[in-house]
């Protein structure tokens, strides 16, 4: 199922690149999958990781995902997809935080955290290369990005309480603190 998902996502994301880079988009879901592999996640989580952006960022449909990968994978991917891109950045991010805090099943929570961790690590790497120019690639300024990532860290750490396998959530929290408290300069 993982190989099939990689092929599907590679075709769906063909010609797309990570914001502000010349890195093919497929690198992102592949890296998310590797983070999950390092955290002993299951095949369904790895499959959802590969597919997590196809509904949001490509012309792929829910029906295609369900037909190719089944209802459970579609449900996982749907949790990882912003439902209404016409809303403001802040409204969409508040929705994401709320879903993580209150609704997202634990198996999907790992995928979400790995996705956000890779995004933040890319921010970090790009910030070290281009500095403040980084923020021009995004819909929200650094202060709002800081609010969003700190809110995510709080939500992930809250949900991870009592879990045996919480290293991924701790890694995310640490990356948020290092990046926004030590690396990024605020006026």
C-alpha cells in the first residue's frame, strides 16, 4: 500500500515545489513518512503521511483516495486536510488547532505532528539561508507563525500526556522552542 501511495502522490504533486524553493513537493510527504517510520508507526499511518496533502493541494478527489486506499485512509487524510481554503489564514489555523486538541484520533495525530515538524524544520533551514526574507513566502507574518506553532506544540504535548511513544511530540515542542526563541529575531 505504501508503494502505491508514493506513486499516487508523486503523480498528484508532479510539477509542484515547496514554497520558496526548487525542491519537488513529493520530498515533503516522503520525509513525513520517514519521521513516522522512526517512531514505529504502522502502514496505514505511513500511507496517510504520503497522501496527507493530495486533497488539499492537488486535483485528487476523496472518491479517488477511497477507491484506491479505502475508507480508513480517506478518513485519516481528511483529518489532515483544511476543509475550507476560502477562510482566512488565522481561521484555518484555529480550526487545525481545535481539531488536534479535540477530535483527531491518536493514529492521525502522529501524522499531523510529523507533517508540522517537517514544515518547521524547513522553515528553520531556510531561515538560516535567507533570514527575514523567509516570511515573504507565507500568508502570515512571523509573529502569527510563532503563535500557530506554539499553539500546535501545546496541543500536541497535551494530547501526548500518558502515551508511551511521545518522542515525536517532544521533538516538535523542542524544535518550536529552539526556532522561535533562539533563531528567529523579533523586534
